[in-house]
């Protein structure tokens, strides 16, 4: 049966040796002492709650190794009406990589467990807004596992605002920095300025797109769209030729070995039969031309000044019979 006390005027105070409880006439309840609430739930309905203590303890009375209740989690939940509630949770199961000692970061990497999450009651991670993260001078490790990446998605022209030496570039900044130099990009090392790789792009420089390699100031290699020139030898498709028309293309090997052709050797006929190759100063030249009495169309010019057609087997037998 309910009991009521009607105090028409003044305050009502209950006092003990350890403290007192005063119900004021203005509706204020004042407790002089400690408040102990026991039960499964405690509900406090107020517009503003002010706590003078500087530390609020959650999960008080834990005796296990870490948080043993609620699957190893504890924290604060914020009611968001019809939207999923927001939570700031400490989760004992969250793994993270400790970068360890700055002097030996790779050797010191360890996996730790237990960390804070900002999430909602649907289990979705939510964002946080800060303008600085302090690490007390220690290494800051981001992501730490999996295939995630650090992104600046949502910003406006982030790459154009990187003006300080300590600004962190994104991929777009690096791409622009490299491509921006392609018009006349020169790559060299240290004080070695005579040896370099230069990249020319037609769209930015107006010159034919190419890559030039210089050794000690001498152009040794040029990469074009469909050809490569290395030391005055040009490679185009399946053709190899001398860059300068007045130079021979020479295939050589050591003095004790040979240059071998492991398949059919095709010799294009001399387009001008009246213009025969000159005799070499050493060795023999072979060339093709219109077939003559030798019956082969294969000719030679040797160092002794002789130019003639090689004789076929059938012609050789015939001439042997005749003569």
C-alpha cells in the first residue's frame, strides 16, 4: 500500500549519521552522501546532465582478462530516433598492428588486440571528424591489414593544394607530376648530367614522341613509336638495318665460333643488275640477281676483284660433258 507525505510548507529532510536527503519545496532533491543504485536497469530522464567527476567508469567490477561481458565490448550508445543508434565502443577482439620501435619498425611489428570503434547498431562503421591526430612522437600506422588504402575521396582538387614539403601526395598528384614533365623529362642521378634518359611527348612538346638514352653525352639509344635505334642499328617490326645508308650491318662472333642461320636464308635480288656490289677488301660478298649461265642467280664478289655467278649442280654436269 502506497504511503504519502504531504509537506505543505518548507523542505523535507531525512538525516542519518552518514548523510542526508532533502526534498526541497522547489522540487529539488539534494543528497548529501553517496548514491548506490542496484538493479538491472537505471533510467535517468533529464534535459541536461552535468557530471562534476572527470572520470566516468563503464563496466565497473570487471574481474576477467579484458571485457568479458557483451562479447568483449563496452561503450556509449547514442539514440538517433528512427536511424540506427551511434556507438563509441571498445572492442577486445579488434586486431591492430603495433609499428613498434621507430629504429627497427619492420622487426618490431606486432599484432595487438583491443581498440575503439565508431559504429552504429547495424554494425556499420561511421566517420569521425578531427583536425589532428597526436601519436606522442610514435609512428602512426594506418590500415595495418588487408587490402585497404588511404583515400582523399570527396575533396576538391586535392592534388593542386599540395604546396608544403610535408604534404602527403595522392596518386593523382604523382601522375600529374610525372606526366607534367614528359614534354621534356630528363632523368639523371646526382651530379651525373652527361648520362641521362629524356622523354619527349608530342602532345606536350610538339616533337615526335620518343625516349632518348645518352651515355657520357652521346646519344646511344632512341625509342620511337614503332622503331628502336641502338648504336646506329634500327629495329622496326621484324627488320634489322643500319641507320646510316652508307654503313654495313655487321654480324660478328668470337674468332673461334660462327654465325649460324638455323632456317631458310632468303636473299632478295639486286634491284639493279647493272649496279653490282663493289668487291670487298677482305672476304666475299654474296648477292642475288637475274639468273645467268650459272643457273642459280646467286653471285659473289671476292677480295680478288672477281664477280661471277655460282654454278648449279645440273649446269656443272652439263658443262663437264660439253667440255
